[in-house]
């Protein structure tokens, strides 16, 4: 039966995506235990978790524009998982810095957060993601109703903050953070393209409140 | 008045290869376990300045460093420096000297007594290493050229060869790399011309065939792959200062009290260690070099 087939396919795709998101962490752990993180494994861990957090975050932001362009509404069902993985990697990034690199040295950490703009921005963006992760469940989507979408559009601010954090951290080679910035700007611009131009034939989306958990409102960021 | 003894560190302290290999795998496992185990103990453990200066492994020294000529990644130099040809090698000596000219490398090294110097190396990025160099005091070389009384500074230029130095194909820094020292800094007995590492020939990625190391200054002052030494009356420009004048000065003395505008210089991670350690004034060489900067505002001349 095609309906069950489609559901099974979707479940498999979900599982594969889940594993794909876990893969960088698995590689990191394997490299760490195998001594393949180079001379400064702590710094390498910070770099990798930060890069993966930012990458997954940008991929998350690409979901909605991609769905509009292609009309593949099924993509929307993976957005929350991706967003939560982005948050998980950023959390690891933060914890590595806080608990391993700085080793809970609050005296230095507090000073750094206040004095170092790249840390201030990075830390603020991390804090900003906490309420978003907390309100990502279907129950919270329903409970927040119309307020959910504007709240979650803050994720663009978090991504922007993450990229600024990256730009301000590097010494001279801006090529990598620039790539992220360009993608983010592109995605942001796509959100402003009138929907009718992008997807002329599509039906209007149903209101968030009546959607099953795996489908999220089109407007939400 | 040559200080022959390498300060603080005896060569007998060099870690045998087997120990650092073990320590490396131990470190890798420990970094994941230590979070749970070490937290209360760590707060009690205060480090005495200069404590435990064990040389880093050959592997770490040769696979984790900055040499932007080969790329901006820490492992780029190790990966790409193999393609550099260092023979033949000539060094141009120019400026305010009685004996300028193009010197063959062999000629420059002729008659110099190569000694081992175990130096602390502090990167401006707040990491550090302990490196057993082989080399000789720069002043032994400088004296040969007979600088005139007008020589107040020395400028060092790194090789420009984009065909073999892939990092030079991007404009991440203005090439070629130049650095400079005040004459008294260059003539200081601690300032070393480096020709080897761990008793072996200097690897390309560490600045072969000829580099300097100025151990009380941030690493970027210690120019690598030298092709020109020029003596000047006025202060030469230095690459990082040109690239970001508010972040990197000409003096670049290691100073825990003067932060980089974007990060703190109060502490550093010694490669191979789990906990950050306090950074020492002049990288711990204050007894020997502080007098060079008497009366200078080190906050202004950073």
C-alpha cells in the first residue's frame, strides 16, 4: 500500500538523517580517543563542534526556502530535528570552552564574556537558542500559537551572531566565515521573495494549531 | 659575556620519544575523562611559574604551527612544506653594513658552533610549546657583516615563492613576510639563528633552512625561511603589524598584562597540557631581557 510505503520511507529517511547528524560527533569521539585531533585536541574540539553547529543551523534555515522552491513539503518534517542538532553541537561547543578549555575558571570566563566581543556575541547567540530549543516541541508550537513563528524567527539572529563570532575570532583568513555569511544572507533574502512568485501552484498552508507534530507552519523561521 | 647555558632548561630534560608517544595517547583519553575526575583537584593545583618545562614532542612541534606561506591551518605547514626546495639557498645581506652581499647558506653557517637551546615558544594565539632548537646566537652572524653605527634595526624577509608556497597564492597577508628587531634585541645573546630541531636538520615547515627565534616575543616575530637580512636606520615594518596595526605591534613582547584586543594574554595552553597556565612576563625571560625596555611604556609599544 502506497500510504504505508511512504510512511516507512519517511521513517527511514528520518533515521538516516538522525545518524548523519550524529556522525560528526562520532568521528570527533573516535578521533579524540585515537589521538587524531592534533597537538591541541581541546582547540580542535571547539573548532569542530562550532563548525558543525553553524553548518547544521544554516542547513536548518535552508529547509523552508527549499520547501517553497521545490514544493516538497515533506522537508518541513526534518527541520526541528536539524535545529535541535544544531543546538546540541553549539551546546557542546560552549561546554568544551567553558568546562574543558577554561575549566570553569569563572573569573576568566566572566571577564572574557564581557570584554571580548567575539565571545560576547557567541555566548549571546547560544543563550538565544535555549528558549528556541525549549519551545520546539509540538506541544509548545500549539501552545504558543501565533507567537511561535515570530519567536522562532530569532534563529536568524542566532545564526548571524554565530557567524559574527566566527568572523571576529579568526586572525586573518576570512574565507570560511565569509562562505557561511553569504549562504545566510542568501537564505534570508529568499524569505523575502513573495511566496506567490516562488510557488505559484501551491495550496495555502493549514494553520499551525491543527497540524500534526511532524508538519510545521510554513511561515515559521 | 655570552650566556652559553640555555636558561631554565637542560637538554637532559628532553623527553624520550617513547614517553611522549605514550603521553600523547594518554592525553587523548584523558581529555575526555578528566572533566569528571579532575575538577576539584584542579582548583587546588597552582603552577609555579616556569614549572615543568618539558620539551614538546618532535611530532607536535613539526605538525602544529603557523607558517601562513603554506596555509592558515595549523597542520598546513606539515602538509605542504615538503614541496619547498631549500637548496641552493642564498641570503642577501643589505643595508647599513660593511660587508653586504649574497651569501651562500654554507658560507653563513661556516665556523659557527651549533648549540642546543631549549626555548619556550609563546604564540600570540595563547598557546605555547617548549622546543629544543639547534642553532647559534644571531649576533655571531651579525658581527660578521660589520654593521655601521647607523644600523639601528634589522629587517628579516622570508622567501617569496608562490609556486612552492601555496599560502602565498592567496592575499591573506601581504607577501613576502617581513619582520624586524631593534639592533640591541637582535644582538641579545638569547636571540637565536635556528638551523635544527631535536638534533636533526630543521624541517621545512618549521622554517628551513634558516630562521630566527626570539623567545621572549610572540612567535610571529621569529621569521622563517630567511632570504634577506637588511640593516636599517629606521624601524622596519613587520607583516602582522601592517595587516592589523591595532592588534600586532612591532615589539610584540610576551606580556600577560597587555591583552590582544580580541583575547586575553594572561594565560596560555601549553601544547600537551590539559590546564591553561599563567603566561609569564617576557615569556619567563625577564631576568635576561627586561633591561632592554627600561622606561618604555610596554602598553603603548606592544
